[in-house]
C-alpha cells in the first residue's frame, strides 16, 4: 500500500491512519443503519445493538477479556478519568492514597492532580534511567491506605514496556486496585487479561488503526472492581458511562481490534525489522543516545537524542518526515519533555530528542530516506552549533557558567 | 507551527556561519543563552580599529529555526555599523523583520543580547 501522504508519516504514536477495512466497516452504520443501540422497541435499535455487542466482543477478544468487562468511552483520556476518579471515589472509605509514575500520560497525571485537589494523596514515582519502574520503589511507596496504583503499559514517548504482570501481582497481593493505560499497547504487545492481574485497563481505538473518538475501559468482574460513574444520564454501559453509543465508532474500534488480533504477530515481525534497520542506520552517528530501554520496548518507537542539535531545528530540516520532538519549542510550553527529564536526561539531551514512531504502512524505502535525511541535517546543524564546536574543542560544557534566560 | 518565509530562508541559507579567532584583538565575541533553555547563540564581530566600524560578522547558534534566523539576520545587520549603532539594534525590529510569533520573541531578545555581548567584549578588550 502507498504512503497515504507526504511528508512520510513517522508519528504513529500520535495517531494511526484508520485502516481502510475499518472505514468500510463503519460506513453502513453512518448511512442506512442509523438506529440508536439503546432503542429496544424496534428493529433499527436491535440491529445497532447487535453491531455494538459484536464490536464489544472483538475488543474483549484482543485483550483476553469478557465482553461484559468492556465499557465504551470516547477514548483513553476518558477511560483514564473514569478509572482513576471512579475507583478513587468508590473506594475512598478504604483509603486516600494513590500511586502513579512520573512518566505517565497527562491524562493520568492531570487526573491525579485533580484527585489531590479533592483530598486524595498521590505519590508520583521516579523511573530508572531506562524508563522502567523499579518494583522495589513501588513496594516502598505502598502504604496501608493505598487504594489505587496506575502504571501505563507502553510509554507514549519512549516506547518502554513496564512489567505489568509483576506490578499487578504485587497490587493483587496487597489488595490494591491496579489500573494500566494500554493506549499504546494494544496490537503491539500480547495482552491476556485472563492471566494478567490488571483490574482496570484504558484502551483507545485510534492508536490501533481505528477511528478517533472511541475507546473503552476494561473493568474486571472477577474479582469484581467497582467504579463510581463520572458521566450520568440514561444509565448506559451498566450505569458506568451514560451517553448514546456511537454505533459506527464502536464498529470501527471492533474491526480495528479484530484486525490487530489476526495480524499483529506478523506485523510486529515486520516492524521489528524496520526498527532494526533504522537503529542500524542511526546508532553510529556521533553523540547519539537512545532514550528508553533498548530491548524492553515496542519496535514501533525509536526515541533518540542527537546531542548539540536542538530538536525543533532538526524537525524543521527533515521536512520530508512527520515526526515529533521532546523539545520545548515544538510545544506551547517552554519546558522540554517531562518524560525525558524523568529519565534523568539533561535538559540539553531532552531538547535534542526526536521521536520516530512507525507502523502498518511504513516501508523500507521510507526508513532509508529517514536515516539519510536525519544524518544530513544533524551534520548541517552541528556545523551551525556553538556547542558542537566547543565539544570538538574539548570544552566540558558542564563547567561553563551559562547566562540562563 | 508555520514559519515565515524569511525564517525559512535564513534557516535554509544561513548567512555568515562560522567563527573568528577569539583571541584576535579586532574580534568581539558574545555568547548568550543556555543549553538547558534550548538555545545558545555565539555572535562575533570583526571591527576596524581605526574607524570603529564592524566590517564582518560570524555566528553559530544552537536553537530552534527562529533562533538560527534571528542570529543569521543580525550578522547581516551589524556589518557597516559602528559599535554604538550595532548595540542599539532592538529585538522588536528583528522580530518584525522575521515575522516571529509571540512564542518566539525570546529568540529576537537573545539576538539583541548577543550583539550587546559582542560589542561589550570588544570594548573590554580595548579599554585601556
């Protein structure tokens, strides 16, 4: 299949193109089959309900869950809100302490901040320099009043895979609810909730080649996990999330997850080969650093810092590539990536990072083009960089008194 | 974020990239910014000791496209100016010329600071 657009898309961790098979499956539910799946009194509703329930089974199937454990939401942000606020509110009489990790997505961190404003206490754990959570650090943070732990499955910026099985086992042993944000994990790593001790899992559609605007929260039935609803109304989704279900969106996510289940093993082999090709092409560039653990990561993500080159200027140079940067300048804030900072990366290296994420339609030719254009632009910008000049002259940059502004 | 044509032009074809010998008596060097903040500019001016006019300039910049463009632009602007004329270049003029958005105004401020630092360095070398 051809690349959908130029520039070459290497930002699959931001979103995925929707698989054409998914689009085809959705269209009828936007056209002639418009019924409300909650309409119980006529065939328009019945057929829509059947479509939604089939999709629910497809979603459950990818993660080894029971369809009754799937609650539709608008995406991972809503799932994270529902999981954290819902569990915290329901279990607040048991305790008020929550544990999460500094490298979580903002949808978890900001929700935790809100829970702090509501009177909960939150511990934000550091990660190791490879991005992984040390289990002993988690153990030490657990208190008698800890009710909830939230650790993401696959990190969105650096692609590292946390040891969810071990973290879940520890939480289970201590009787603590365990939530994991799996937005970046579905279709990339095997998930079997029949054996994986996770109580709540946030899912999204658009990072697994489905449409945006739909996601789900897995809520374990055995042992049963309870939530307080955050969205009130018609009592849809067994009272956990009211609101008319968007049939076409549910169908799209279901189809996307069905394809993922059927094809992910073959697809991931291909993507691993592309990952290795890209890494081989870039790893010998002088002063380049891989961000995140080298093996304990999804092959879709390659996050590297090109020392003495500022990330935004590099992105401006490699204009044939659609990638993202941990550099402050590409975002509205002037702070560099908090994820890279949490790894203990210096501000300079955080400012010099490039996140390249690949997927279903990435080709070898695109990888080769990317490697060539990155190398060329890094060399060009280093010629422009006073820091590179000083490094080459043997000046230790950490000894210089910079006039911070 | 879309860049203005002038920013892109300076980024693609930066003017006067390079370095003069720091110890040269006719050279003033200004280095401003910090790697931790994501931009460092080094601006050097070569001054005619008789006339006090800046005859040449060089820069190297670590930073975003707007920072590179701001410093490239001022190497063109300072040439032919006296030290005091150069030191009176305002960041607002740089920002206006390059059509910098508000979030990039700090790049023009840094470029103004770089000129002042280079002029001061030259003046200090020649303060007897």
